[in-house]
C-alpha cells in the first residue's frame, strides 16, 4: 500500500469524524454559553446546572441528526472496505 493511499483514507476518516461530531459540539457549546450568561446575570454559580441542559440538547440533536450521522459513518466504512478489497487484488 502506498503512503498516499493510507494518508487519503486517514484524511477522509478525520473529515468524517469532524463532520459527524460538529453539530453535537456546536449545540453543547451554544447551550453552555447561554447557561453561563444566565449564571452571570443571576449570580447563581452552580457547576452542575450546565450539565442537564447540555445533555438534553445533545439528545435532541442525536434524535434529529442521528440518522444522517450514521449514514455518514456507514458510507465511510463502505469506502474503507472497498479500498481494502482493491489492495487484496
């Protein structure tokens, strides 16, 4: 296997991982920012207060985007298996 071939598969893997995780991370960041601003305004400094809204937000995103995320991972896996079969020839 050539080095370029392995690097291309690795690059695609990192790209898929970033693309799949970005919506969850963005929602978690946005909710964390909103809760932090709310805590600063109300002077309530409870550290566990940010956990539940982030958990709910991530669960909602997984509900709506989970199918798309799974399809991205499955298509990348198919590409990997196709390339493995090409190397075996």
